[in-house]
């Protein structure tokens, strides 16, 4: 079943979330991108790929020291909130 990650928020935060998700996927053809002004919709072939991509983005944010436990939040398989941006998983 196709699954989407919708990234919304302010420009800097959405770009950071998009780049972390993009760098955490193993293959370039795992998803397709639809850009709407400063929001992104990433459409994955399966939910497992989407969940793994979001988990990888969370791990990269933590590793790079950009994740602030006071303001940012993450719930596996649901969403990742970073600064003024949010990435949510939903059915496509």
C-alpha cells in the first residue's frame, strides 16, 4: 500500500527534514517527490519504507546534534517534529 510523508512548516525546517529523509533512504527510486511551495509530499511504495525513512531522519538529526529534546518530538511510524517543521506519515 502506498504511503506518504507530508512535510510542512517553515522553509528552513522543511528543507532540513526533507534532506534528512532523502539521505536516509537506500535507493533513489524508493519514493517520488511532489513539492508545493515550501512543503513536500514524499510518496513511498510501502509503509515500511516510509517508516524506515522517518526513523533514519530522526537518527541523523540526533547524531548531528540538531535534535532538541525540549522542543522537537518523534513518534515511530507517525510523525517527526523538528524546529518549526513537521513530517507526518499517512496513507496515500
